[in-house]
């Protein structure tokens, strides 16, 4: 029961990154000006991003097994940042914002457990830019090392990050594929497909994501 309560608290915190408590944003009925698929069995959460340096919408796609520690899909999900303005991303920008994102989630989890004196463990992020995938302005690969909300044991989340812009809307799209699974696990095919099918004005579909140009070992081939 304790783990269930902790999980629900952490789930709630995922939907409030940078969100103003007084906001009247209705994520369930918001009509997105882009297309981000909702695969069968997956769930959706949307919230405002209202940080000093970032403003926009966060649009999350949870795998069916996201909250089940016995599932191969555990903690695997994708999330889109639909951001105002034309943002120049970099390795440092992605690292900084991922670190801030997950640190904020851990802090909310601690606060929700009514343990203000509990020491907040650090989040360690590294990101490297790789050859841009077709249709991407930039593509990144990295990982986030952090304590698991359920048992506080260290966990590493691998992530692939795609950046696209919509000049006509003056918007920037940053899409994160996240999973603790190795990159040869089948879950990455499902996460890849979210981005492959993503549509904005004047965008087009692109071929299957491959990271072979960057990862040379068999264990690092995506989607095999």
C-alpha cells in the first residue's frame, strides 16, 4: 500500500512540471494543434509548463506498464514539450532542463510524503548530440541517473531526444523517449513510433529511427 501511495503521488507530480496551481488549463479537453498518437492502452496527461525560461505545454504518453515494477514497460514513456518561441537547444540546455525536471519530480514526491527533512538525492544527467534524424533539427542521446521513487534505489533512465520547430507557429517541439531498458529492447520501437507518426504543419513522416551511426555494438542498436 505504501508503494502504491508513493506511486500515485509521483504520477501526480509528473503532470505538474512548472505548473501554476491557479492555472485553469484543462489538459483533458485541450485541442492540440499537432498530432501525437495515443497507442491502444496508453494513457495521456497534459499540463502547463510555466517556468521562467520555458513556457508551453507538456504532453505525456504513458505505456500500459509504466507504473508496474514487474513489467518490461516499467518507467517507459514519451513526453513532448510544446514550447513558445524558437529555442536554440544544445547538450547543455537538454542536460539542464532534464536535471531540473527530474529534481522537481523528486522534490514533489518528498513533499507529498510529508517528509520535508528528508535529504533530496541528486539527479545526474549527461547528454550528447548525435547525427540528426530525418526531420529533426537536432537529435540527442543521454541518460538520467536518479533514485527510484518507489524504493530509493538508483535507477538509470536512457533517453532519446528529438527537436523540431514550427516557424509558422513560432513554436519549438522537444520530444523525449525515456526508458530504463537497454536500447535493443522492443519498447524502443513503440517509443520511436510516437515520433515517427508525429505531425505538425508542413511536416512529413520520416524513416524508422536508427542510432547505428552512433552506437557501434550490437547491444546498442535501437529497435532490434
